[in-house]
């Protein structure tokens, strides 16, 4: 399996900041994080579906994430921690992974690069 996610995803610091912002909508409390994660997960799942990635059939799997960033301003741990959650949930939503739990994911590895003109994440299993 190989998936390419175009653009940059929010880092962990951005996701934590969004989780602290709350408001009300139709009389109910909501957090900006939930809305941001839902939107990004849908966008990433759409990109995965466009690539016609077949479902994984043999489990557990190990995933490698290649993070191509605009620059080196963000710490690698913040980049991967924020983006990985969105990507894994999108892979499940797109039907590529059956789940992202212990029975399905054996482990992760990350590599970081700079590509100012084409930021992206390449995920391979």
C-alpha cells in the first residue's frame, strides 16, 4: 500500500490549541478541535479514495510515514503526532484499514524531509 496526502497537516501544538477553544452552537458546547479533525479527516479520506487504494487484507501491519514539510520550523515529533491521528482515522474511514487498534497496527516509523514546493505525506505499508 502507498498513499500520498497532499499538503501539510496540523501539528500536535495546533491540535492541542484547537482543543482548548470552545463555543456554543445551537445551545450545545463544541470544541474547534472536533470540527477541525472531522474536516481534515474527510479531506484526507477523499484523497485516499481518489488514489483507489485497495483494502489491507493481512494484519497486523507496520506503517512508514515520509513527512515532506515546507521548512524545518516545526519539531518532527509535533509534525508526526498531529498528522498521524488524522491519517489513520482517514484510512479507516476510506475502507483501507479495518481499524487502527493493537490488532491491526504493529508499529510506525517516520522520516522527515523538506520540500518547500510540494509538502506532502507518503504513507507505506
